[in-house]
């Protein structure tokens, strides 16, 4: 809801701007921040509401954006011709305020039992820490310097835990997450530029403004169908276990479309390009977040989305300016499409190869884990190591007795005797 409010404020404020810098602030910063606050929570909520049919849910949810893209291109042209650019910003700001209504429709999944349990657990841990601290202060020397250092370390640890709750930097040690991050950062160098320059390219070839804008509508119509269809395919039992390969193929398919675009010199050729581009674009968008959740899991998905978005913003910002620089340098749009196509094909190839490697390593690790579980010698060695650790901890003093009881696990009482 707050994101929708920022979007409306940014677009309405843009109607009163008198310089390019003011437009950057209003449209780029304020409206962009509002759109980010709309997208990220909605993507995260899908993962919390759905599990079994999550790819279909992602595809249907993502199908909403091409609906607006389908109508926005001719609508913008009509608003600009009828009301000028200032009036167009006012009307678009009023439309974006409807995001507040969409945000109000979200409801919690159920009662906040998990938060209550977490709070109780935190209180128990706090009480345990306080008890250990008091016992140690009674036994330690009057200076209490070791205890103060321990308290400071616990405070630093709590601070790190709070930070990791929102941004889990341990994801940078996750092999699958790093593969996904590198591939997507490379992909976004050529992902959005063709959409931005498609209508200008059509005008450059001699097509009128409304026909050029209609190419984006064709792209969006195909995109509307492609996203839910991709979700259905990705949810099938043949594709979902290897959805990373399907995602890599969609990125490479996107790049091939851009490489063939310069061959389309007529309006019919551009229509065919728009159809295939809409299909490839919808495939990528439908699986963009589903593949990330498949790698890191639902529990770490919130932090993963935040970290990926931060890294991707740089290439998203660089992609269109680099394309525009190529157009200005060579005076032809085909070099921009070739650049985007090459980047997308490289990103898809990289993801395909590295995901194949990741799957092989995961299968090998799983095989080794099962072998360790089935080997009785390994189990006996682990039990002996655990017993030796318990014996060593008994020599640490009575101040750690509460922690030893917690680490020993639940105990049961049989005939008056407590057993582990």
C-alpha cells in the first residue's frame, strides 16, 4: 500500500517538474522505489501462500504486468496527443494509486503462532543467558573481565543475527545462489533494452507511430499467454525437478530472438519478432523467482530476493544506456539488438553449464551422505566424538551447567531413572 502511494506521488509530482533532474527524482527515484515496494512483497507472499503449485501461481501472478504493458503503449500515445506530457503524468499517477487497493486485499495466512513461539523461545534463551551470567559472576574473580567480554560478544552476535534475519549474507557461500546471481546479472545487460528501443526501431524503418506502439501491444498479448502457460509446464513432474535447465533455455531463446531481429526489415517481420520476443520474455519472467526459490528454499527466499535485486540493479541501469550509446555511435539499431542477443545467449549457456555442474555435485554429496549413514563405523565414530565432547565440557565449571543440560537434548524418566 505504501508502495502504491509512492508511485502515485512520484507520477503526480512529475507533472510539475521543470527540468530533467527533477524528472529523475520524481519518476526514477520516488516512483521506482514505490514499484519496488509493490513487486518484492507480492513475490514473497506467493511463496508463502503456495508450495505444491507454486510455478503456476508465479506464472499467473506475473501475467498481470503484460496486461498493463498491452494497453500502456497506445494509451501513452493517446494521452500525450490529447493532454500533453504533464496531463499524462497526472492520469498515470491516478492509475498507479490503485496499487493501494491491491495491497489492501492481501490477508495473513493464519494466526501468528510462529511469532509467538519465536518470542517465547527468545525469552527462554534470554533467561538462560541471564542465569549463566549470574552464576559465572559469583564464581569468577572480582574484576569480572572475562564475563564482560562474553557479554559484549553475545551482544555482537545478537546484532549479527538481527541483520541476517533480513539480509542473509551466508547466501554468498551457497553454490546455487552464486550461479543464479552471476547468470542473472549478465542476463539483465540485454533484457530490457530491446523493449525500450523496439518502437523507436520501428519508426526508424519508416513505420508510423501508432503501428510502432502496437508492436508492444502484440508483445504484451503473447506475454499474457506465455507466463501462465510456462508456469503450467514448469509445474509438471518432468520439468520441475530440473527447472533450472528450462530457465536457461528460455534465456538463450530470448537471445536468439534478438540476434534475428535485424533481419526483420518490414512491419510483418517486426510483428513476427514481437510474437517470439513476447513468448521468450514471458518464459523468463514466469520462472525468474521460481528458480531462485527452488535453489535457496522458502525460508531464505526473502533475503535472496533482496540481495539479487541489489546486484541486478546495476546491470538493469547500464543495459539501456549502453544500447543507446551503440545506436548513437553506429547510427543503426541492429548493433544494439546484436549486443543484447549475444549477452543473453552467453547468460543462458553459462547457467545451463553451471547448473549441470551443480546438479552433479549435489548428487555426489547426497550419495556420500547416504553412504556415511549406512556405514556403522562412521556412526560409531561420530558417537564416540560426541561422548568425548560431553566429557570435556564437564571440566569447564558449574557456570555452564544450564547450557550442557540444553545441549544434551530431551531426557525421559523410566522407573525413577532419567535417561538420555
